[in-house]
C-alpha cells in the first residue's frame, strides 16, 4: 500500500499530482457510495452540488476574479 504511489510515479511516469489523484480517487468513490447507501440520493446529490458550487466560489475568490460567472470558464 505504501509503495503504490512510488510505483505510479516511477514506473507509470505520473507526476506527483496525477499520482495523488489516481491514488485517492477510488477512496472518494467508496466514501460517496457509503453516504449514498446511508442517506439516499435525495440528500447526497444536492449536498454534492452545493459542495461543488462552494468550491467554485472559493476558487473565484482565491484567484481574485472580478465579474460574472463566464470569467471562471477556461480559455
């Protein structure tokens, strides 16, 4: 388990961020599945959407973006 991120970086050639995402994404999926089984989709899906919206607002404030929502679009 400890050597898996080293393997992903050294053998597969991922950088640090990509290796971290590849290593932690299954954990997030399992956590979401547990929440879904416990509380049901009527609670988990809206909570997830609110969390995503809060994350976008935090990114917008951290980046110092002035203006409306199209300023957050890439490009």
